[in-house]
């Protein structure tokens, strides 16, 4: 019985050329502190050639690779080592701050580049970016706001230098309004906002939300801050600050 295809048939040689092209490109991901390379040794296993010599990429395997990248390099919500203003070394976790690879868009971009067969160096397609990336878990940098619920205190650090320090009043845990911990990015900053919630409508001069309707703001109606005020007369979850400090 004669074979349907021979080694020098056009369909066979075209399939070989296309398959080699799909696996020939090298994709180098730049993560600032390190680089990750996808080359032939991995991508060759994603190339599929059917019995009638149609060449395709196994998109499920491409997706698996991006999932692994995410588990290795995404930091959003993950635990990070952090040194507090008092010098204590703790781990902070939760919140919406950090690096996160945009799975669908990165997958589409990677498939396009693999099919081109070209060498590419770039950062992944992100859905969220942090300020910096000095190591696998160090993405906070040295410019940030630190809030201590136990000490009822806030600090603003800019390039490692403390620019603002103040007592605050956080959410009242006895009424279910505790301020949630985590690492967040400021959503925006607004002058002269009106905060609206259950049974209140309060104008403030400085509004800095970071967790939906929870944020930092001035509280001109308070004469005292700090201590244990938050345990009996705390906020609805926000971080109340003296007006001058909020500014």
C-alpha cells in the first residue's frame, strides 16, 4: 500500500517550515529585577501537526505557561515583608496593589509573537502595575503611606524620608466598621468631596479613597485623634485625620 504523503511533498515541507517558525522565536520577559526566557525547548511542545499536516499552536499549553508566569510574578494580594515606621518586620497582605498579568491579552500577544517566529524582549501585558519591582515580593518601594491601626498613627514616606506623621482615628470595630488591612493603591485624590453613607452625608476638604468607599480624609469635627478613640467613637471605616495633616 503506497503512502499518502512523501517527505518531499509540498504539504509536508510547508508544515515543517511553519512548525519550525512557530517554535523558533525567543520571547524574553523583563521583570525589572530579573528576566524570564521562553525558547524552543519549551515552545516546541506547543506546536501540533495534524495527520493532514495542518500546523497549529496548542493554546491551552500557552495558557498554562502564562498561568505559571502569574503564579511566579504576580504580587497583587500576596504577602510581602515590610518594615514598619517603628522598625518591626512584619508581613502585609491583601488589598488591590501590586503587579498582575492580564491573562487574556498576554495570551493573545504571546500567540501572535510565536507565530511570527521573531525574537522579542518586553514586559508582560499587565492589568495592574505597582510602583516598582526590586525583588519578587518588594514592590512597595520607599514612597508610601503607612497606617497603623493598633497605634492609631499615619506616616507619609517620600523617597524613604518621613514627610508627615500624625495620630488618626480609624474604623470602629465594635460597630462592624473596622478599617481593613492590606496593601492598596490610592484610587484618586479629590478636593472638596461629600462622603455619603448610611445615615450620614459629610463634606470633607481632602478625600483619598483606596478601598472602594474607604479612604483617608480630614475630620474637622474631631478635636482629638489617636489613643483608643476608634474603639468607641471610631469612623465608618475611613481614616480620619487632622485637616492640616490630610492636606
